[in-house]
C-alpha cells in the first residue's frame, strides 16, 4: 500500500525540509577494467545478499523507510479503501478437460486463488487445490498447471517466496489427494502429459549447491520424462545439449498425442528453434526449424501438417503450415498473412483459428477457418485487453477474459453453434467505471517517432497543469503493455490522480521492428520515448514536473533509473521496482545472461560503451535537484537479484542524500520478482512481477496473472508468447503509490471520504 500514499507524504516532508538520517554504507576499493576503462564499484559487497553484513544493511534501511511510511497520516484511510475495493470475488476463465470444467477463484482477500472443478457449468464447484494451505504466510504460489488428457491427474508446480525455482507434484483429481511424485530443480518449465496418462515431459536444471540456488547461473537445462509414481532419479533424459549450455527447452505434446514438440530458445532472444520426436517410436529428435532466424510458436497439427505463428518475413506475425515430411521453406503454406496489426496470439478452438490482434496496443479478436478464410470478428465491449482465452479443438465454446483500466476483468463465453458472445461472469465491485475516461493519445519522440499512450482520469477533470499524475512504462523484451484493470490504480483515480501508460519502443506493441528499435545501441530510444511522454503530459496541461511521478518494474526499473539520471528536473517522484540497475554485471547472476539478447554485454567493447553510458548505478552523480525516490526490491528475487537495487540505493543516498526529499529503499521479505504475490502483500504495496507477463501476468486482475499462466500447459488457455526468462514488468504497476510529490498539497489528492 505504500505506493497508494507516498506522493502526498513526501509532499509534507519536503515542505518541512526534513533531513533523513540514512544508514552509513561502507565503501570498498573495487575497480574493474573494461576494455581500458576503469570503473569503480564501491558497493560490490552488497551483491552478496546472504552475508551478515548485507542483512544488517537491509535491516537498517528498512528501519528508516518504515519509520517514514508508518508516520503517514493518510495510511489508514487508504488501506481501508484498498481493502474494500480488493474484497470482491475474482474468477479466471474456465477450461475443460476429460468432460469436467476447471477454474480459479479468489473470494476477495485470499492470498492465492483457489482451483475448483465442476461436472458442468451449472454444477456446484468443488475445491481441487487450495494454494493458501501450502504456506502459513501465503507465499507459496502455483507456478504451473497441467491436466492429463482424461482429466484424472493434475501436475502442479509450487514456487515459494516469489522464487523462479519450482517443485512439481501430482494430484489425483477424483480424490483430491497427492500421489508420491515429487520433482525438483525446475525453472522456466511447464509440464505436458503423454496421452496415455503414464507421465509427462518437463525441463530442469542440474541440482544447485549452496548459495547457487539464489544467485548462481542457470545453465544446462535438460528435457526429462517423468513416469507416474516413480522417483525423480528414475526419470528418462529425453534431450540435452551440453555443447550449448545457454539453450533452454520447452516440451509440448501435440493435440493428437503423436509428437513431442520442443521449443528451443537462447536467452530472451525472440528467435527460436523447433525440434520434434515421435512419441510412440521414441525415435531420434528431428531438427525441423533449426536456422534460429525467427519466432516459431507451435499451434497444433493435422498429422504431419504443423501450424505455427511466426514472424519469419513478417515482423507483425502470420500463421504458416509446415509439412514435416517436406519442411523446405519453399513448401510452406501461408494461412494467415501479416496485417497492419500485431498478431499477438492464435488458438485452435472448434477446429478454427482464433486470432488475437493488437491494434495500437489494445485487443481485437477474429475467427478464421484452418485454410485462412475469415469467418467473423468478435465484438469486444470496449477499448481494452483480452488477458486470457481458453478452449480446445473439439470444444463448442470458448471463454475469454476482458479488462481495461476501469473495466474489471469480465469472463465472456462464445458459443460456436449459435455464434453468441455473452457475459459469463462479471465482477461485483464497489466501483463505478462510468465516472472515468480513458483516451489514447499519440505523441512525438525525440526522433519524430509517434508513440501511443493511454491516459485515464475522472470524467470532466480539468487539465490545468495541477493534476498529480503517475506515468508508467516498460519498453523491452517484446512485451506489450495493454489496458489492465488494477484496484490500486482505482484508488489513485478516485483521489483525482491521472494514470498514464506509455507504449515505448522495445516492447511488442507494433511487432518485431518496434522491439528491435529499443535494443542494444538503440536503447536510448526507449528513454527518449519515456521522457517525451512526460513532456507531452506537461505541455498538454495534464500535470507539471513537481506533480509528475514515474514508475516501472524490472526492465521498467532500469528505465526509471536511466531517465532520472538524464532528466531529474522533469519529475517530482520516482518508483523504480526490482530494477536492472548495474548494466555491466547483470549477466553474472541467475538468468541475467539471457538478457544479453536485448541489452548486449559489457564483455564486448562496443556494447560496453552503450551500456556504461546509461547504466543507472554508474551514472548517479550529485545534482542540484533530484526527485523523491523509493527503490523497491525483494530478498528472494532470483530473476533480478536484489544486489542491483541495494547498490543503486547506496549510491543514491551517497550522492543525493542531502536533498530535502527522501531517497529510500524498501526490501520486501519472503518475496521475489513478483509472480504469485499474495494479496496481503499487494495491498501492502509490493507489485507483482509477468505478464509477465505475459506479465500479461493480466495479470482476472493482475493479482491473478499467475493463475492465467498455470493452464497454458494444459493447452486450454492461450496467451501471447513471451519468454519466461525476461525481467518482466510487475503486474500491478501502481500498487504502492504515491505520496512522492514535492510540492503537491495534500488536499489536491483527497475528497471528503479520506479526510
């Protein structure tokens, strides 16, 4: 909840000219040579997040931060309103397997959503799996879900305290009890059952030792087959590439059960390879698409005819069909050609292609035959996002979840027999979205590129330059930011705030060319786009610099850190969350090496120069003005390790600590990068980490994004293909705002209810 009132609280602090007594942070004489350039790293010791010295530093920093936060007079009323808004039932899209339906539901304030089963859509639901029973603190979250073809067995993955590491177990659906299976050492993997129900494919890493589990590099992933009710030590190794330790593998069983299809990736590069193996014969793995020249997403097959969504010769994606018996490119058949909009995802439902497009960063859905003939468009209710879609080839119905900034996640059902599209479940929340308006605007970046941005505020709000405004963005890894419903955003809007979400280059909103325009040496485009968004909001009378707060998570935390160094005078407050702040050493921890495909590497001389030029940690320097800043991270973050934020905060306090505005860091305990964050932590202000994230972790509400990811592996729910290894944006972008404006008056964000 800290984000829900930081803006005003820092206002009071600034007006009183309070000086903060920050903990003293030791400096060491650490200098590294990068291609002839000497680079100082005086806070290197903070990278060891398990040392007693670092733990003491964390405790001291949290003491300062929470002493400040707990003194905020608005905390109680805002907590009450957040709790009131959050306390409503939230549903995930139903999916069917073995003749039964399954769905997730959160009663309101449950830490984790519960998985239910029912014999029909009208039958009473029964609890199948309640993750709230897995941990007293509510920090054990479901990370993977896969039902056997007959719906009698469930593989589920559990991640603890926000870690990327997960452990698999198997549950008997009829009895609601676990079998003896226990599979460990898993990251970035789902599970996919063979159709005989005998077992499932999964991917794992070698067993880590000691501290390697938290910060060690993740290399040498392997594909295994686990046979039901046997020990993991007996699992059969299916495929590995010791000559390519950085390759990642994801195995998926085809619709007809005949093939195991392997998606092979390298880091977070959007390009991938496709291999396959005939399951019955257990023959050699066939390298079907091995040029590493594009993205290929397997959609399904008709015998030897494989369908793929790809950006090969189509940066905004298309659908092709490949005959595995004649796989030469000259023999490929184009089914859905590229259009002006990005083909975000495709599902095979009712023997039709259900195409989800992004049109200027908002969703549209169309139905096509398998030959590519257009059948009809599905009329969505508003400008917004399809955050999940469920249905299989033989189904006569599909379900999709739709949401927007002020449109709570609503489940719709499409009947293929009648072509009727109707509301299946709508939320009952104490909020009237009719009092607010969302506009999509387009502004010019520094080089003239037109960039879209969503702006949401109270209907009739006077744009006179005095409105507290929160600007959020990400800009990386081909991840698209689309309109998403957030309870925490609602509180901000109710108090008179403006919420702006910019779609920067580096994301996926306009396809691969848009993504590439924000990578490597062109990363400055992302920062320029964000700065231009802030300037546009000011020039159009929406706000002014001292009323403008900015935020972003993960790669978005890097974004915030970089623009703070380049244009500090443009902002009144900043909230960099779980950010990649040391651009020279990110590749040395956990899965950080995988991000080289977007950032580049300091080990290459030309790429070092670009990285060093904007690295947030290395470019913090004394300045006459620097906005109030709250850095956030988590002690169990093994995606973007907390050392990034620790070092950045230490340097921030060193060079800006004399400012009359707070320079604080908040370290969440028993939490990670964000996926599976319990509701109580969301209300307390720690944002999640997918759309992760897609992220799009969309995120029911972004609190339920993890549940959305779970059933991808059952091939019921189709989401945009995004790499699980990317430093994803936290799903709830504003759950901890906002008393961080320097000169805003408290009354400007309050109405009578909160006084």
